[in-house]
């Protein structure tokens, strides 16, 4: 990605251009084992003794939503953000919108690097957990789960979001995007995120919201993680975070009391400092 393109993206995303343009952000692609072309944003110096910080966004969101992390942490770490299939600048595949295939995509993404701190947000947190169950932890220095349910009590309130998508998809996604943030965001940014989410076909969107595993699956996966684990949440998952720490005492938790679901956008300085501290304490 050119500096001019990065600056334009930062303006849309409300990120200080001066800070971002110090970091050269690159776009690259790789083809998955089932033939789908996936896009990755990368930045930062290769550091042989430090893991790559690898970001996976949530449902229908692009890699670029991590721009505040790429722009800041990329000054000191090698960072990479994945556009999952059908999202961002990746190919809208005709199939593969299952947790099994998406975990395989993550495996092929992290295989590009010697070692990673895997950061999964929302749906990406579940996919990161499934990755650890299926593919193991040989590539992982640590795991960061961001504002997604990990199967601990209490059960989140029921939602009719799938029904809303079927009734009026554009309206439902617009509301979803606006609800992600506690702080005011530029209208151009909200429109860009909504348009990007609408690239994902309806059936794929619905499939991603209906992974066929009970809550116990995710709870067991989180408890089984052997590498250091950080769980960062908003108040909706604060009790789950406390229960995870009680049941897996070595877990680290942090609650962003005044942020929306996209807490790393609402409070990027705090999130970046937390992530850098976590990554900096991992065994080299």
C-alpha cells in the first residue's frame, strides 16, 4: 500500500496521518489450499526473536479495521492483518464459510511467519480458538481474544440479528456497524464498513453466524490453550472474563468499560499498550 493510500485510509478511519505514514504498510495475497485468494496487510520490521502480531477481524469486517494497531505497533513489531474470505479485499469465495475452513485459512495465514501472537476479535476469537483445537499451538507465542464469547457463563442475551438480515440486510448491517463503536466515527468510515460487509453474500453471512458447536466447545477450547492468553472485553463479557480467569487462573483479562464492541478502535492507545505489554512479556 502506498503512503498516499495509507494516508487516505487513515483519514477515513480517523487515525492521525502523521503517525501512520511513518510505517510502510504492504499488501500481499496468498492462495489457500482450496484455491481462494486472501489479502493480508503487513507492516513493521522483521524481528527474528519477536513474534509477528497477527490480527483476524470479526464478522464481515476488513483487515483495515485494525489500522490503528498496524500503524502504531508496526513501528516496533512485525504485524499482519488478515482479510478473511469474503471480507475486505479477499476473494468472495463460493464456499468455505464454516469454522473448519476459516480455521484452516488462519492456519495458512500464520504459516507465513515463524511465530505469532494470534489476535482474534468477535467471530475471529471463536475462529482463533477453533484453530488452536484443530491445528495446535506450534506456531503460537500467545493468543489474544477480543470481545467474543468464550463459552463461560453467563449466556449472552438472545438476538434476532439473523432474522434482521433476512428482512432488510442493508439496514441491519448499517445498524450493526454503528453499534460497534461508543465514540463518534466519520460517516465515510461507517459507509465504507457497511459497503464492505454487503460484499459478503447473504447465505455466507448467515452461515458465519450459525457455527454448529455448543458453548461448551468454546469453553473447553479456551481452557485448553497452553500458551499465554489475554482476554480483552467490554462489559457485556466482563463476567465471562472473570469466570475464565477463575477456571483458567493463568489467563489475563482486561475490561474496557467505556468502549464499544470495536474497543481497539474506540480506545486504540490503551489497547495498543496492553497488547504491546503482553507481547513484550512472552518468552523469546
